[in-house]
C-alpha cells in the first residue's frame, strides 16, 4: 500500500547494514531466477545501481540482465532487471547520464536517493595513459582524481581531489583480477583475453585527443599513478560519498590510447571496451553478493533458513 510507504522508508533508513540486507536482499534468494520481481509500490526495491554515460556503455551493462523493463521516475528513465549467479540474485537499475562529471553526479545522487541500493557501479570506457595498456583492457579504480581542481595563476597549480572507492569494492576487484575468470562473462566471447588493472583513474571535463594537449601533460606529470582518463568518475564518486552505506566501484574499459583515438573509435573500440568493463563489473557484483550472503549465513540464528 502506497500510504504505508513513507513509514516503511523511515523505518528502513533507521536499520543497520546487516538488517537492510536481511529485509531487502534475502527475500530475493527464494525466487526462481526466471521469475520477474513484482512491483508492489510505485518505486521498485533496487539492490544495485549502474551508472553509464554513453549508449554503448548502457547496452553493455543491460546485456547481463534478465526480466528487463523500463521504469521512469521524475523524468529519468531507468532500465530495471535481475542479475543471477549461482545462489545470488539481485535487482539492478541502470541509468545513462550523458558526458561529464556534473551530469554523472546529479544522476547518481538521484538514483541513490530514490532506490537506496547496497551497491553502485560506474561502468564505461576511457583513454589509456600507459603504453602497456591495449584496447579492451580494464582498469578498476582504487581512487578517482579530479584533475580540473586547482588554482589558476601564472601557471596552473593542481589541488588534487581523489575520493577512494569502497574498501570492500577494491578488495573484490583484486580478487576478480587474481581469479582471472571474469573474461568468461564478456558478451560476445572474445579470442584474446584482455587484462585487468587495479589502479587510479583521472576524470575531468574534457575529451583528450592529442599527446600534445597541455591537460594530458598535466595529468601525466601530476597524477603519475593514474592509468586511465575519463569524464564522469569524479562526479559519481563524490555523489556516492554522501551515502556511506553504499559499496561503490568504478570500472573502465580502455577504448583508445589518446593519440590514436579517432582511428580506434572508428574500429568499434567503444563497444569492445564497454562490454569488457561490464563483464568485470558483474564478476565483482557476483562476488560481492556471495560475500554478503556468506556473512549472513555464518551469523544467522540456529535453525533459521532464509
């Protein structure tokens, strides 16, 4: 009943992380993966939010979902679906924001406030900053530099801002990289396996297309451990920081290496990079879900069966 919804939301907000997990997630474990999740209120209960910027990224993420349906809230269109793996199942909302940190931050805040998920991912494509990166490789962020931040005088003086991703997400990303099985989720399958790297990412408001760009030189000189450069990650990470209970991650597929951007784009690199990033992210989500389930199982009351 809609009239009980404000009371329920107030009560849910007062719960701890484990209690929210029990109330929101465990009931889904008993459903068959092929059974659509019913919408009993105007806003569906969402376990995970995926934020994307481009159509290719949106399509790469939604390809991993079943029982997909469109849901519109305050003018924003979300794709809702289910993700199932072994004994873990969750409901996912995907949104496409457009390019830029401000759009990313606004869409992320709206989605998190609306759905109150346990997990949030930004999945997309990026330019590679290292010579050993190839098109299709994946960079999972440990932190996100906002390279536009600084003081502009006779010269630009950077004032680095670098929100880290969630500790739980970084640990899971390293686990996925070590297992080296995430490539099996790539749709369609590929012959040559891309590699994954767990390193910082830099984000700004510009599309960097030349090795002679002053912004690119500054990024490389200042943020020496950054492995990829993009446009939305800092806005996403900044928005999620206001929701400390949400475990969040940023996963980027390398679509170009700056200097050859035009040629790479023409060859279909966006689609390759996006689907590889999505595969890595969903392997992370699978592990995160199973980890939360294991924690609950180890601590559940004697004789209780979810």
